[in-house]
C-alpha cells in the first residue's frame, strides 16, 4: 500500500461542491511550529478530511487527525508518546463578518485568495491539542505530598492572642 500525502493547499469551495474526501498523511517534519514542541519529528500524522455544504449552504470541513507525538515529560525529562485523536468541524469563510455569523458548532477558518492551507490547519489543530505541561500519566518521579499536620499555621499565634482577650 503506497503512502498518500495530503496536499499543502486546496480550493475548499470546489472540494465542498463535489463533497470530496481526503485520506492521507502529513509528515511531522513538514510542520515546523509543531516540531519545536516535540522531542522527535520522526513519523507521520494520519488525516481524514471531508468537505461539504450543510443544509444552510455553509461550506464546511470536518475531519479527524491521528498522531503519536514524541514529547518530553517535564517531571522526569524522559521521552514519552502522546496520542492525539481530535475531531473538528470548521466553517470555511472569506471574511471576519462571515466568521462571526457562523453557527456555534463550527470553528471559523479563513481562506487566503480562495485557497485553504491544509498542512497549516492540521498543524494548528495538533498544537491546540498538546498538553500545557507534558508529563507521563504514571511518572516515575513522584512529587512529595504536603502533610497538613506537620505544617504550622502562621496565624496560630494571633489566634492565641485573640483567645486571651476573651
């Protein structure tokens, strides 16, 4: 089975008129902004995209991205694989007024001169789904638990003075 890569730019309106679907791959090395957050840029991202028009006549792009990204745990500094499988629904618009008028179930995406930068859009979706602080779910480094009993209350002395006045 040959690998099929997603094109960099498409005409979303032509694709929507024909209700086209794209299934393929995007190289992680082709996404430099995402690569800055990764420990390794090896591998591909699997993408399924579906263009169409809804009952209101709005042009949309619905998709699913599957990626296994190599991140660095910020507790133990060891590498780990973070899996992302987001679904998204985007309303394709040409102006900010159109973007503001979109129904709430669509996120707006602006076209540039009638073209949609698919790789950039996929990269944005992946960046939005990265954890704020990458860490293993079960990290070998455990943070010490604060014991409430051992800590002294800094206002305990004031409380004693208050009790004395009564």
